[in-house]
């Protein structure tokens, strides 16, 4: 406003022209309008600022109310969460107690079953032990009756060295039967001498052992006689082998079948003479084995060497 007055005063003093005066007045009017518009805008902005400030305050109040409600809800949630935890803990504790109760019942049942099993096992062991004891007693009585009621002759035919050794251990407390078993065992021991190659020292030792027999029996005397005669059978067996060796030196089959057959017949004649002259050769298992080996070897090849049989 002051600017307009000054401009007016300035224009009047220097006496500008009329056109300029009109232009000036027009500009003054425009400035006045601009000032009015500016004031109007300013008022509008101030009103909007007042409204904005009012809205801000309202929003602050709303935010405060929301924060208050949020805090309340948070407190309620914390309270509910605490209650939930308590309820869950109580429920979990109840479940644990229930499971512990079931486990305790199972343990009690398991212990009862184990005790029952242990009792049954002990009872079964006792039953087995009793059965074994009764079985042993029965076997003992049967063995005892068998030896007490069976002839020595029958025992030599149906028993064996290993069998008598076993039964001696079982019946060692029965003097009558143990003596029978001792004689039977000694009989088989001495008879086994005939299964081996002749040895003068072995034969002499065996003959001395006949004095140990507790009982007298024809079979024992017959065995003693057979062992004494082993000298004769051994000498004649060696003589037979020597004759066949001489025959091998004098006569050869020459890989001819007919000559081989004729020579084998001559060998069989020598063997037959031995069997005829010493018909008890079968009582000497070793002698019998050598004779069979001679026949088997010469059957395949009448020229085969048998000199090793003198020392086999």
C-alpha cells in the first residue's frame, strides 16, 4: 500500500504524461489485485495449516488411543499366553504321569513274567537233570546187566576195544563186572597184535600179558595159541613171497596176455598151497592182507615187483 502511494506521489511530482498515468493506474490496479490474490492464498494456506494442525492433533489422539488399545491387547495376550502355558504344562504333566503309570504297570508285568520264566527255566533244568540222572541210572543198569548175563564168547563177537574202554570208566565201581571188562579189554588189545606186521618183541610182550587175565576161557587160550603160531605164519608168508620173486626172475610175461595168464596161474598155485597148508591164515589179518595184495598186484601185471612186501 505504501508502495502505491509513493508511486503516485512520484508520478504527480514529475508530471508524467496522461498515457503513462493511465498505464500506471492500470498497473496499480493489477498490483492491487495481485496483492488481494496473495492475501487470499495466504489466508487459504493459513486455514489449511490450521486444519492440518487440527488433523494432526486428531491423528495423535487416535494413535494414542490405538497404542493404548494395543498395550491392553498385548497385556491380554501375555496373560492368555501365560494361561495357555500353564494349561499346556498341566496337560503335559498329566500325560507324563499317565505314561509313567503305564510304564510302571508294564515294568511290573515284565518283572512278573521274567520271574515266571526264571522259575520255569529252573524247573525245566531240574526236570532235565532228573531225566538225565534217571537215564544214566537206566543205562548203567542195562550195561551192568548186559555184561553180568552175557558169555565171554558172545562179548568178544559183539564188543570192541573202544566200547570196553568206555564201559570200564562207567562201571569201575562194580568189581565183578569191571573184572569181566578188564579181561575183555585185554583180549582185544592182544588180538590187535595180529593186525600188525610180525615183531618178535611185540609177540613176546603179548604172551606175557596173558597172565593178567582174571578168568579162564577157551577163547583166551585159543588167542594165546594163535599168537604163538604167528612165528610160523610169518615165516611161511615170507617164504611164499620169496618163491614168487624167484618166479619173476625166472619167468616173464613179456607183455603177452597168454604168458601173463599162465604165469598168474602159477602164482595162484603157490598162494593156494599156502592157504591149503595153513588154513588158519584168516586169523591173522595182516597175513591175509598181504596175500590179497599179492593177488591184486599180479592180476594186473604178473611181472610187477612185490619185494617190498617183505618189509611192508
